[in-house]
């Protein structure tokens, strides 16, 4: 039986580079709150509930769980939240200062903002949370440990959640930007390629074919295939295969499935799965499960 979810909790920073909070936020009545955010990364995974928010006096945006919100900013900024009493929020929030992103991850917030916005203004993104992100959020909210071990577990899971979101957005490119420049990709095409990658992650068990994926994001097959390889450093097929194996690895490492179930999730037969898994991770799937 899963552990009960606490109303709200906060993990004091184990280092200066990570702050985590989460739980259930309830309001007795509809309420509007203005919050000051520090420079750096703010990641909110909303597993349930809904709210509306506006940043930097922009229009209000609605967010309904399961969803993920990401903000990256080089300077402090204000956020106005509108909470509804009838919709308690089940959430996890992770914050990292700009120095930690620059020194630890080599992630230049200003450069990324210019690539996406054309200016140094803060970069904001909202997307539906796929099953992988939802599973990480539930693990954070239902942590069975106590004391220092609980803090260690939550910090590790928060870093895994952050890494998964950043990898999904390809904020740290796998390929040289020069490769993308060589194709003369427009900002709209780059956005479409990132959207294609996100759709593949959300539909790993039954990914769309190239033609269908291209229609979904507004790219022809040639631009989709060439652009995907240039921006992400691999073909669409290789990406799906690798992500399926990563999913199978997490499932087996958690000890909550059989090898056959992990193989099915990765789209392999048992025999081919074992060979592909060992080639990628250097260990047989049965060995990892044990």
C-alpha cells in the first residue's frame, strides 16, 4: 500500500544548488498570490489540480495536471498565481540557482533564452507531463523513508526529474549547433523538432511513423529526419530505441516488473531485448533486476 501523501513538505537544501518542496496545497477560498522568484531554474510538476498564472505582467496561462512548468531566468522575476479552493494542487517543485546551472551543467540561461525568445528575457514553458515524469513525481510524493535517508532520496529523485525534463527539451544539445545552422533551420522548424521529440517521449509504447509525426508538428519528412539528426545527434528510430531501453532500465532498476514486461515496454522480444540491453548498459537485464 503506497505511503500517504503529506499536505506539504520542504527539503532544506543539501547543497546551495538544490531546493525541493511538494505535497498537497489546499486553499479555503479562491486566492491570488504574487511570488518573487530568484534567477535560475524553477521546475514545477503538477500531478493534480489546476491553477492560472501570469509572469512579467503577461497574459494569464492555465495549467492543469498532469503538467510540467519550467522557467529559466537570468534575473529575479514576479509570478502571479490564481488558486482555486475546489482544486487542491498535488505538486513537486525544484529550484536551482543560475550559478549551479552554469558551473555544474554548463547551461547558459542567457544563450538559451536568445535562441528561443530572440532576447535575454526569461524563458517559460508548459507541457503535459508524460508517464515517466508522472512516475517520478509520485515517487517523490510517496517516499517511504524517514530522516536523512528521506532527504537523500528526495534530492536524488528531484535531480532525476530535472535531468529528464532538461533532456526532453534538449537544453544541452547532443549535436553541435553548427550542424543545425548548416541546414538553415528556422526558429519555427527548431520548435517543431523539439515538439516532435516531446511527442515521441509521450508515445514511446506506440510512437507515430515519420509521416504522421511530421504532420503533427508541421514538417515534411525530409526536414524532420535531417533536422532531427542535426539537432539531436541521432535518427528518429535511434532515439525511440534508446529511450525505450532507458525506460526498461528504470523499470527493472525499480524492481517493479519482470524482464518480459520491461522488454514489452521497450518494444522488443525477450531474446532481442537482452542483447540490445546488455550492449547498451553492459549488464544483462536479469542481472540488473537481481
